[in-house]
C-alpha cells in the first residue's frame, strides 16, 4: 500500500478552523494500526472514502485479514473527520462481534458535532468502550503527527 505524502497528511489532518488559500477539499482519511498482543509486527495502512466511507472500508479490510480470534489486538484509528452516525453504529456492531479487538479512535475534526444525531453516534461509540478523542492542534502537529509519520512517504 502506498503511503501518504507529507503534504497530504499535513493538509488533511490539520484541524485548523479556517483553511488558507489556495483552498483544498478536506477528504475523509483513516489511518490504522493493528497491533497483535503477542508482540508481532503491527499492521498499518490507510483508507479513504470511495464507494463506501473509510470506516466501512476499514471494517471490511479487517474482516478480510482472517485474524486469529484467540489472539487479542489493539486497533488504533486516526481519522480526519469523526465517524458519521451510520459508521459509528457499524463500528460498534463490528467491535461487539469481534471481542478480540480493542479499538481506539483519534479524530482530527468533529463532523457536524452540533447536530444531535451525530452527537448520539459519538456517544454510542464511547458507551460501547470505543474511546473517541479529538486531536488538539498540538497533537495534529506533534504527538499524532509523530505517531503517523509511519504513514507518510
């Protein structure tokens, strides 16, 4: 899988309220790291919206890996936008059906956070033991950028 360019990462994962000119479309990107608890090498990748939202593509990707269900895995997702209500429900259903996975989500920006339906999706995730954290500006430039450097060329 090709890695993100540094420019793509910087443009898409920044969480500035206003974007300087020239304007660019903010895309939905999901970077993930799947870490087996047995100490094996983590699996990393990234997905973007195509025919399905990146979160649905992520679920399908994990299902296609044929993971050992007797093995526990830590899954960390970094998203440019928090999940929509439909994707939040799909993620919760997926995690409930795959108890050997422990999922954490870091979002660069909240998607329609003022709308009650979107708030309910985030609350559903948190209530289902899927923590959702919003990256602060220092995180998107520093800590998370440092973690995500492995996704950049």
